[in-house]
C-alpha cells in the first residue's frame, strides 16, 4: 500500500522530522519519506488507514490531505 500526502505548515527540517515521526508511528506504516521542498509525504506499508495518517500529522500541528 502506498499513499502520497500533501502537507501544509512545514517550514524547516525539524518540521520534516516531526511529520515523519508522526507518520511512522501509525500502525501498519513501514516507511514515511517527507520532502520539505515539495511539501509531500510518501507513506508505504502493508496495512494502515489513511485517516490515521492525517490524524497523526494534524496532532503535530500540520495539515495533510491525500495528494492528487
């Protein structure tokens, strides 16, 4: 399973770390790559809920939505 998210509110590398940690804490996520320049996150894993990804990012103070 793979999901691309658009992340808003990141302004530095520390933000990238917070978002990546939040995404990787979601059950079923194996890998989360976050890019500050494109404001995207790529998440991979065998089984997770997209809603849980978005909730985890929002709990860190950022916004997320599925990228088109």
